[in-house]
C-alpha cells in the first residue's frame, strides 16, 4: 500500500494521544497545517508538546490549541504574537522552551537524517547554553544539540500525490520539509492532491518515503499576519 | 541627530556590490530602501528566501510569500526559495556577507543583547542567535539611549546575551562606531552632534582618535 | 540447489506491501524481477532515486538516469529524485524497510564483510557501510561457499568488517537462515538439499530446530 | 556584481594552484563536471587532493587527471572502475582515503551548513573507525566525522542562471548540491545557462549564494558506464 491517502484531517490525527509530542510546520501563519490544527481542537487531545517555530496568533494556528488548553509545552524560537500565550506563560500554565531558529531547524534535520546530535555556534555564551555540552572546533565554540524525538510531524504542502510526495510553495516551505522527515509518523495536508505520477520527480521537495498519511485539505484561510503593501505610483 | 531613516541610510553605505545581506526587523528593514546606486545586493530572509523584493501592490499580496518579519513581500530577479535548514546553513557557513539587526544593548567587547527582558514578556530569539553566532559582519542599528535616557552602548550587557563579541559596528542616531579592542571607536558624528555629547551618552569606553568628521548622509 | 535467480525469487517472498527497499549490486538487483503479485514496493537507489523502474528500451536510454550500480534505468509512477545527503538521510533514519546485499562473509553473530580483500584490489565500500549500519532489516544474498569450497557462513569474519551484528537473514543456494543469538538458524532447505549437506558447508554454528521444510520457490 | 558568469572552463579553473583540495560532483560518470576536468588537464596543476565519490574510468572523468599524474590523493567511497587508478594505488604513487558514501555526502553537507562535525553510525566496528572518536547516543554507537575543508568545489548542473542558481536533472544531482555548498570557491558548469529570473524560484536546488563562478559548458559527452536495456516485446 503505497497509497497513503486518508479521507480528511479528522482521520489523519485521530490516533494522536494525550501527552504526544507533535511537530507543526509553518513560519508565523505561513504554511501551517490549518486543517489538522482544527481537527486536533475537535479531538480535544490534551497535554501536547508542540514543536513549532511560532505559536500562532490568538484565534488562528496553534493559538487555537492554546485557547483550548490542549498544549502543555511549546518548543519554539519566537512566540511574540499571541496574548493568550503570554497569559498562560506568565501564569505558569504553559511550559515554554525557546531555542534559536536555526537550531530548531537543524535539530529537525538531524532527526530526518538519522544523526543523533549536531553542533551549532548559536547560543554559545547565552542562557541557551546552560547545561549543554560545549566543544571547540578550529578555535570556535559550538553547542551540542540533540535531534528531536517527535511522535508526529504535521506539515502543510502546496501539492502532494498519493504516494506522499510533496511540493511546497514560496516561503510556505520553511520548516515543513525538515519536520516531514523528523516525525515517527508524518501527516501531510495539501492544497492540491494529485495521483502519483503527476508531479515532476525532479521538483519534489519531500520524497514520499517520509510521509505516512496525506489528504486533500479544505477551506484554507491562509491568513496573513502583516499585509504590507506599496502604492502604485 | 539622525532619525530612523537616517540610520538606515548611513548603514546602506556599508553595502558592497554583490553582498548577500540579512536585515532584521525594524530599522534594519529600512536599509533596503537606500541601496546605493550602481551596486546590487541580495537580501536574505531566514524563513527561506534569497532576493526579497519590495512590498507587493495590493493586488499582488500572496499569503505564501512573507519575510522573516511576517510582512508580505515580493521576489526579485534571480530569487530562490529554500527550507529553514538550508537557510540557516547558508548563515552558519558564512555565506551571508552582512547582517544588520537591532539591539537593546551592545557592550564595548561586541556582546549583544536583544531577545529578552527578564520578568517581562519573552518573545524569543527567533533567528538572532544563529545570525550573530555565524555572520562575518554584524552591524547594529539602534537608538543610542533607551526611553529612560540610559545608554545602550555599555561596558557590559545587563540583559541576557544574544551573542558574544560578535558586533563589528554600531550606528545610532548620534554616530557610527566600530567595535575595537579598546571599546567603541567613534568614526563619524551625526549632523549637529558633538563628540562631548556622544561621550556623555555612551557608558562603554569611547575611543576618539583625531578629528571626527560629521557624517554625510 | 538454487541458482542466482532462485535466490532472488526466494528473497522476493520477504517483500511486504508498501516496503521501501534498497537492492545491492548482483543477485540483489534480480529481486526486483520477482516482486509477488498484489504488492507494491518502492526501490531506493542511494545515488538519489526512489522508484527504480525497469531497464530502459534502447531508445529511452538517459545518461542522467542510472542506479547505484551505474546501470541505466527508468523511473516508475511516483518516483522522486534527491541528492546524496538526503538519500543517506532516509537510509540512516530507518525509512528504508529492507536492504538486500551481497557479501563475501557473514558471521554467526550477524557481522558482514563485503568491501575489501587485503592485499588485493580495494574497490571501496560505496554505500554498504551506511546501509548496514542503519537499515532495520538486512538480508544477505550470496553463495554458500567461495570458489575454493570454503564456507562463507562463518563463526567470525576473517575479512575486514563492513558492519557489526547487522545481518538478519541469509539466503544462499542451499537454504534460508535467520541470524539468532545461537547462530545461523536453518529455516528452509533448497530443493534437493539435505540438512547434513548444509551442516557440512556451514562453518558457523548451525541451529536446526525440528523438521526443516524444503522451500517452495 | 551578482553576475557570476565566466567565459569558460579555462577561466573558471585558472587560479587553482598546485596542492589544492578540490571537490568534484558526480556519481560514477553521471553528473560530472566534464568541462572543468578537461580544463584542469590543460592547466597541468599538480598534487591535487580530489574529493569525489568515484574516480572516473581510464579515459574519462577523473581518470583523465589520474593519467596525467595530477592527483596526489583521492578521497572517495568507490573506485573500482579504473585500471590506471589501481596501478597507481598499488605502486604507492597515489594516496587513497576510502570513506562510506553516506559519510562523504554528510561531511559535504556539514561544510555547507557550517557544522564542524557530524555523527554517523557508518563504519563503527570497522577499520574506518580507526583513530576516530566513538560516542554512544540512545544505546547506539556513532563515529564523529569532520566537515570537509575544500579550496574549491566543482559541480555540474543541468540549468543555471547568471546569479549562480542551479537546477539538477534526475540522478545527475547526486553529490553536486552538497559539494556546491561545501567549497571555499564553488565553480558550476551547466548544460544550459539562462539569464537570472528565468528559473522558477521554487525549483532551484542550489541557491546562487553558494556559487562563485558559473559558465555554459560545451560538448558534453555524458558517457554512460553501463548501458543496460531491455528488449521491446
């Protein structure tokens, strides 16, 4: 069964249990798995650890899971767009681990590439380095950072096929390809699902071997955090 | 004294033809508007874009095309998209020639603090720690003093550090400073600003060698 | 006794629907011809292809499309191309369900030697060390004895090792063997081959539990 | 000057000095920088250390540089297609370092990603591990392997533009993208050079930031090592 098609987001996420660690692709609200987030709100699964560069906004993205108190811990690089997040953090309801964005990306890459740990200079000399092993190479110091161990990875692609091959669009790619490689079970939602064989093999960003479940998403809002325009002169 | 546009304009003079440049949020973003004529630079956005173009016209807005500040942008001729791991790969391996970012504090040894104020909200470091740990050339664009009038050019950072000894140059509304072993070396004064005034507003060691020219912006 | 096609055919019975499989050069490559009906597998080629198709017709030959054995191949429905780092990433992270490769020697503890004969030409290990160090399920396809008649199923490898304790199963012209803590457990005899004969040709510890069926190929 | 165009292979490689370390893309004879190899034969540069998965065949690819004794050392994973190579190796004229193919690829990746070293299980318990640091993570042993330090990387792409953006074709991609990221100076030869702006930004495999020189290659032979066909039935 190379056909990895599932009916919808509800079916894709239904076995995610309380206490699971999940990765969610996206940068800000760009390239986030909207359908799966909505489905997780419906299943009501609790005590999630979410690994995601950002935490959404108050009423969209991971913010929805924060509102329903389904998240125990966020592992992110930047979370500054979310008042409910701030409230839960300050009240101690929510654990937060902040890690440099490149470290986040590379720890995903390490998981996908079967490398147990990587070295990065990011965070040397800062509180990010607290308790971490430091090693010098060629006169420069690096932190040892471990690959993520995530039960699920949930990603959003532009196009996908029934074998799980994925193509991303523009900056909606961001963390999605690395996370797609880094979950024990990887779920992909796509804007356009095509039969296997329709995507150009040279243009596939994530080969299907990394994807366990795929479905055609619906009703994408693709909200924009900061619509910034210029005037026609 | 410079306004934020003046700071951006002055930093733009540091651009060299063919540079790949990462501009942080705020004043650094404005630098893109003042690229000197006759040179070409490529702006890198750590969320996965080389070749950031201008903001889109209203009918061009594309939710899939944003910069690291989450603003809608466009591409330029020769742009490329890539994932976050490759993006920080090019940063970490020194391919980005210049990084311009804001700061809450800079110390005379080049330490920078710009990601956290203990006890207040923590927004996170985003890509700043990766950038400052890896970039070859880091220029800080910031106000010389905070809202209470305290110097942000310090002997030693009081806030949690973003990176150690990494800042090469600081441009504020008062002047341009190189970080040298002795501290902040004043290179240029902002229009109408005296060396004495700058000295008064600078807590870290200020090095003044010879006559300091007023900058031409 | 099995010929090389028989060995490939028998190994093909180990394939399961949806498997991603890496087939080494030689007999392993032949396994692709015997995929059981009703199941689909994807063949991975470590030079950067998922979904190896059959050899091309003469007018389809494409210099840019080869397998890890440098033979011209084709793609299948759902194929993808990728670089060597990602290719070994998927191998190292355990996404390849089954690896079939040849060997010069296999030891009763699962060690394998297949890349070097000291004093003779060294061709190199290619991707074999990566595959055996990371694959979840490794089946060796080889002749039971070498050209001088010496057993290749040994107590301990005499040649330089490719990987430690990694082989799960061995299929030779004489039989099918699982590597278990006690050694080589005989699971099936090749047609016309007796347990006694197999014992005689096997230097490593042979475990025979109960009646051993003759295989149906 | 974002225009990285040089006239031809001779101009692209002319500053490569005796004793330089160079990476050469390709797997077997597939995706190798034919033009640059020919140009290096012409410049006559000596004592090269070549990092390349294979060593060409007797009269093509890196084999040409072996015939002219320009190579001091080969760093490869598989070299079994070359009689002159064998002769030089057995006579002690040529140094050879054999490393697992995945390790070779990942050491290139490490260079390109600014990671000084990586951990891989490949080679644990073998002579490849001799003298190397072994470290256990989650009960499994890994070797510490260092990023490559290469003066030049020479790669071959299918299409490229004047800003150095590259697109590879089929399995001719192989080591080229990693090596393109791993050289101090990266030279790319392409089958088809187009003006910047003509390639789809979503389909670029190697962003131009990694490429220092690019040129339109000529007279590609694209030799096939093993033409293997089936009969039309």
